[in-house]
């Protein structure tokens, strides 16, 4: 093996320092092509017969993109059509340096086997390494390196191919100068656009092309609409001396000319700066990190309450805009002025691909169209496409490329189509994308870490593992559950005490720390359950088979075993990895039936009865300690088995067995939390639920007062007790309503790392310490807890990241975010299915209760469907009734009628589909009858809306 | 983008080596005539000069005399021009003192000191240019110098620095790698018997990885010993040819 060496000298700023590094050149770097006979490579990535057909290059060829092509056209490269691409090390390094997300995407492509991407380490190849010449810039050197490598490839491939037409390489670059030089040295070179357009049979690929700089000019007029953004150096200087503030840009949902910038202050304090008007917004997009400058105090304004939607499909010029802005300013009240500023520069763009729909241009042949994102906080995006006809009525994804200062809207390009709007599959995709739920199929790299089938328990697996196969273990879950992660057993010991075991799927046995599967699971954070669909955190083989504790198969488990006396006092706790063989997988209803049916006396039933008895005592203890029983209505759809449309709605029922399983899961979680915290006080992953600030309870107290009921909120116990006695005669639903309200007052429970926080208390469960241990198939936090526990009992090895509290803390932040997003996605999915349901049912009249009273509306809860809706008292086309809002009550007087919280009303429910992107449930009042406000009971006006839905 | 990618997906390190490959060795023995033994060694960009005096009678305090063996006196220093920024003090700082002590321990384990009771052997090593793995280069250079001085040793002492990145041990770290947040370990080995003369590590490393890392270090040291052996043989040949004429 020959090693020659040259020196690379680098200077770095911060006091000029000379850095000398060795640079070895090798001659054992192979070309990666199947046809090559010279290279002694073990595996090849590039195929013998590259199958990209192009008008420009009719011969078989490989493609070499340069750095800018990769950076700008990564969407195109990700397409399945593009294969057999050589990524040079030079390009890879530059991409890594310039954009981390694109680097990651590129690496993912390279890892995908079917894409046949090959990374050529040209910088260390003896024949392709070049030194920077005097006077040559780093970029020029890299361009030359790319050309040299391309040249080497074309000659190398020529040598090895003898019989058929030789393979060629095509260099893709958008840089004029680079292209010219490449042509001079006899390379095949094309611009990326030219090449993509020439690909036969893939017209939609063209739309994915990001606009390059010279195209942008002709798309818009030369009129300058926006002030120039300041360069980063000036922004930094401004931030330092305090003239600018840095913050996250948050566009208003209701008013496209208004936004706030959230400035994170030192410590806890943070301020919001109001931005108003297009000029001041200065091309910021929701979630960008921007620099703002405060306006002088006399120009400060108050946030307007006007709802303004950007309707500007036709009006591209800004004259009318000015008027709208003026209107905005006039409406601003003098009193409530807020710090107002303007955006002077963008520190970091936070663009992602957006979902939405195309507003086809009026001119039929036009290729330029506006795109309206589903999220109202995102501005419209101008895109260029030739398939507008095909895309009309479709949900599509669009990425922003840039926002020049003379363009009213940002420019973007089409990424892909998701399907037709209103379609169940499509809408599901949209809500997953908009809630940032990673839902792609698992990559090859991830799947490669799955165990090979058929899988069986080998003696190595049995090391450090107890054999509990003989125990009568059973699982109790909701019907249709395939990812069973917990099972229970209970038996009498010789000394009269009971032994209770909770057995949790041993997911951490299969998912080893640091591998691709682990990273993917850590990123996903949680399994997301939508109506009729589950987005797994771990591949299905694990979630529904190997880890699922199904009946009558041997499964690995992590067991938590207590010795408990008949008063449900825990005498001993131990944890062990184990093998179990579940005897039965029951549903809650089945388990309940077995317990209730006195004729059954088999082992499983005895087991269940023992568990149930203990659970009741445990629950009593817990409630005595002050645990809250809160309520939220969960609905369940009965889905038609063929059309998969919802045919009925039902609120979820709770049975004794639900609480039985829950009780033992809580016990296991608390036991484990204590154990891992004792063992690792610095890096245990725990879950806390902070006590809500007293002001949160205001609404609950007021509401209770209006019904002459007293609620105490000084402690969780006081709250629980007072909720228990809160009853109103003749109003059985009152207690549930109060509990629903109390739920809304609560804080979010969060994961955290024990070394980073001092308050561990779980308010809702009234437990001093808590964690999640019992659902490792669907939550990543549980996997971490499993690993910690395994190390604590010396059943598994540890790894550095597990003990690093910074990394743990970062991980818990991600898990909290994913958890929150998955809940939003779940709610959105329920909302969408509710809409579908009402679409099929037409109009319904239902009885409900007033849950909240707002300034101009009441929020009504329909217990039957668990549905919440708003009844507005002011609408655009009708004269507004006389509405008086009393904040103390709280009550709302509409004409003569006074609405209080918990009032019983009757409403008619229909689907408002006037805006196809934002369909919603519309409710109108039937009872009490208020002239001019309520509608008469039979279905009247909403019918007219229906046909528009079915187009 | 933060940090350097120490090991690429293709398995190449920053300077183009693979994980187990050593840097290029260049060595000369007998560079100075006055000293009893001397050697110059380059391992990549790390360059060291080692000089040996002795065995001779113990100088200075007589209390240091050992009646059953020779004492070894080591001094490590770095040239002021050896690093990117000029060093103030070439030797005598804590780091150098520690390094001297390490060298002393290493060579007390390797040199057959019992053959020279009541005497002293001096080993002076100077780093002329530093690019990572200073300790190991010093040990290797000193080994050559001791051999050049004709002092019997149990075996070559070969040293190598290894680091741990992405679950892979990297052999013979260069400066950029040492500074890149790698937990590094230095190991001096008597390769034939497989005895470890010195093992030193200040970084945090998980216990589970230690075995793999030591294994890699031992393999690397064996590689070093082959190279050193070649150098010695070549030197012998060169030295013997003129005398034969």
C-alpha cells in the first residue's frame, strides 16, 4: 500500500495560526462501478446499466452533480428516477459545511441501496487530488477538483469497458464559468435544468426544480417592494449594542399584515414585539429567526382585532394594499399600544416544505401560479408549473426558494402532490406533515437492524434473564390492539402474601443504542395514533410481533415483581429481565366478563380477580393521597369496514378493568422511577407534572360559583375532594363538566432529566416521582428508562450518551415536542373524522351545554359526540345583535337572553365546507329561541352548502 | 457546521488514512557521534530526537545509587518552535515533568537494568515538531536510541496512541484528531511477550469500550514494532557494510 504525502496549509482567523495537516493520497480508492475490471472493490454501487433516459444523453451515463446543484436541487435528487449518481467527497464536504439538513438528506440518499449513489473520496485519491494554486479561491479550487474527478472518471470508465458503448459521466453544474471550463477540458456537462428537462417520461420532475437566480428576475417586475435585509455582520453588531432584538417571528393567524416577534429575554423575562404592515414584516415567514428594530414610541400601535385574509390572487400590485394597511392603523386603539418594530434582517430562515393547494392562474396557459398553504400563517407562494390543470383540487407540497425584494410573494417550487383534497388519505398526510410527524416508511438502514426471522430465543439471550414462562401471565388491552406492551400476573405465595408482576416488552433488547433504528425511534419519539391509522415508532416486525406480548408465544420482557400483602402494601420490589409466555390476550370487556362471571374458576380468572381486588385498594390509597380524577371526552369512531368512513360516533367507556391495568402501570412506573433515580441521580429520565399557577383556576372557580358550588384549589387533594362533592340536583352531567373544565386548567406533563431540575412532583398523580416505563413500543422515553433500569440491575451495558445529562435533556425536549405534536395531530384527525361523519349524516339537532362564554360567542359541548363547537353571535352578512359580555359571571347577554356557563342549549350541527382547505363544523342555536339569532329547528340554509362539497 | 468529521462513512479519516493505519515512519539511528546512542524519528508530522548517555556512574547525590540495578533518568522537552504557537518554556512545566516520569517508568520496565548495578542511564527526548501522539513518538525514538547505545532491552518498547470515534478505534492519532473530542489512550507494549509497559488515559471512556481500544492499541504497537525492527536492521546493515570493506 503506497502512501505519498503532501502538506496542506491552512490559516485560520482569531490570530493567524498556521495549521499543518498531513494529507495522504491513496491508490486503493475504487470507482464503485460494476463495469470496472481494474478496481479491486468488494461491493459496487453504480450499476452496469444505468437506466436514466435522457434526450440530451442517449448513451448510458453516470451523473456527477456539483455542490450548488446538490444544495438547491436536493428535492430532485431524492426522486426515485435519479439513480447512479457519483457524489464527490469535495461536494459532500462543502454541503456539510453549508447546510446541515441537506447534508443529512444527502447522506440518507447515499445510504439507500436502490438509489445507487456512490461517494467517491476524490480528495484522497492519488490521481484526482489537486492543490490550490496561488491566487485561486477555495471555491474555484473545489470546482476544479470536481472537474478533475469527472475527467478521471470518464477516462477510467473508457479504459475498463471493451465491448459495448462506453459508459460516460455527465457533470451537472449551474455555474456558467465552471461549465465553460469543463467543456474546454472535453467533459460532458449540462446545466441541471437542461438535464432534468431532457429526462424522458418524467415531466413532473421539472416542477421540482428550484428556481435558480437568473430565472427569478423574469418572474417579477423590477419594482422594489421591500427594504433590503441587512447583512449578518451588521445585524450582529446591532444585536450587540442593543439597537436590534433577536426573536422568533410568529405570524398572526387571522391577519396577514400583522405578526409578533417573540424575544427571549435573559432568564425568565421575554417580550413580544408587534410588527404591522407588509414593509415592516419585510419578507419574514412564520418561525424565522429575525432581527427587529423598535420603532419610536409615537409610532407604536395596538394589535388590531380585524380579521384580514390575503385575497390577493389578482391584485399583484400594491396600491390596494396600502389602503388595507391604513384601515388597520386607524382601527388601532390609542390606549393599548404595544412595542412595535420592523424587521431589519433575517438571521435564520426556518423554511420547510408546506402543504396547501394551488390557486390556478386565470390565464389558462400561464405557468406561474400562486399557492395557498394550509397554515394561514404562511404567506402565499408563487410557483411555476406546467401541470396546473392536474394539480387543481389537489393537496400539494411546495418549498420556498427565496423571497426577492421586488416580489410580493416568495418564490418556490413544487415538491410533490399528496392527493386530492378532502380525500381521507390525503388529509391524513397533510395533518401529519403540518404537525411535523415523521411518517415515512422506515429506511433500509433502519430495517437492517431488525433481527432476522425466524427469530427464536437462544442461550445467549437467556444470560441475565429469568425464565418466567411457567407463570400464568395475561394481557388486557383495548380491542384490536396489536402492540401489546404490558402483561400482568398475580399468584399467592407460600407465606400467604401475593406476588404481582408487571411484564413489559423488552424493546431495548432489540433496539441497541446508537444504531440507525435507535436514532430513528429517538427522532420519532412516539407512536402516533390517528383514527384508523397508526404511525409506528419502531418497525412493524418489532411493534406488532417480536415485542408484542401476544398470547402463547415466548417473548422477552422486563419484569417488575412485587411481593404485596392483602392490604396492598408493598413488601418487596425487584426488577429483572425475563422470558414470559402469555396465556391470554384479553380485551377490557373480556377481562371484565371473566371477573364478573362467578362460574369461571380457571387460573387466568383467579389471577384477574386478585389483581382487581388489589387495584381497588391501590386506587383508594392513591385518591386518599390526593390524586386527581379528571375527565376528558374521548370519542371512538365506528369505521365502516369497506369504505373506512366513520359511521357512528361514541364516547369511550371506561370499565373496572381499565383502571385495574392502569393502577398497576402507575405502580410500576413509580417503582421504576424511584429505582433509576436512586441509582442515577444525575441522569434519570423522569416525568413531572407541575402544579398549575392559581390564576389558571379562575375560570373553574367562577363557573362553579355560578352554580353555588365551592371548589378548593389550594392543593391537589383539596381539588380532588371538592370535585367529588360538587353536585347539583337534577343536573347529573354537572360533575363531568366541572372535571372537563379542571382538566383544561392543568399544565402539560413533561419529561426531563433529573440532573437538570429539582422539582420532580407529579401533580395529577400526587406522586413525588414518576416516569414512563410501561409502553416502550410506543414511547421512546420508556426505552431510555428501560436502559437505565437494565444498567441499574446490571443486566445490560451502558453507553456514554445515557449518562450525559445534557444529551438526555436535549432528548427529553425532543420527546416533549413530538408528544405535543402527536397529540395535536390526533386531535386534528378526530376533528377531520368528525367532519366526515357529519358530512355523511347531514344536519343534526343535538342538545349540549355551554362550556365557555366568550366576547362574541359561546362554546358548546355536545356530550353525545364529545364534540365542541362555537356559536357566533356576529356574522358578516347579518346585523349583529346586541351583545353584552360580563367577565365576572362570566355571562353573555344576547338581546334579552343571558347565557351562563353550563346552560343547556340545543344546536343544529352542519359542516361548513365553504373553504375547502379549512372545513369546519358549524353550530347554530335553536334553543333558547332568541329572535334574530337562533335558527328554526329544521334544516334550512346549511343545505345549500352541501353540493359544493362533492365537487 | 460544528466540528470535523473524524471518520467518514467511507471509512477515511481526516488525513485520508483508514482507522487502523499508522502514519508514515521515517527514522535514522546514530545521528550524533558524541552521545552513546541517538535516533531521530518522524511519525507523520510529529518529529522527535532522542539521545542516550550511559550507562555511566551515578552523578549527583549518591543516595540515588541502586546496588542491584541501574537508575534511568529521563528528560522530556518540547522545542519552542514545535507547536503552531511558540512555546514559552521548553521543559520543566508540569506536563513535561509528567511525561518525563512516564518515559522513565516505561524504560525501567524494558531496559535490563540489573546488568548495570550502581550506574545510571540518561535518556533525553526532544519533540521538534508536534502533531499528536507525542508520548508514543518519544518512546519509539528513545527505543531506537537505546538500541543504538547498545544497551540490552527485553524487547523493543513500542508505543501508540489510539482514540475512539463512532464505535471505531483509530490508531496513531494526529493533532486534529486528538483535539477533536476523542477519548485517547496511550499504550507502550513489549510486543513479543505482549506485556504492557505503560497505559495512560485521561479522557472519559466507557468501560465496555476499553477492551476493544486496548486491543486496537496492541495491534497498532505490533505494527510499530515491525517498522522499528526494519529500521534497526537497515541501520545495522549500513553500519556493517563499510567495516567489511
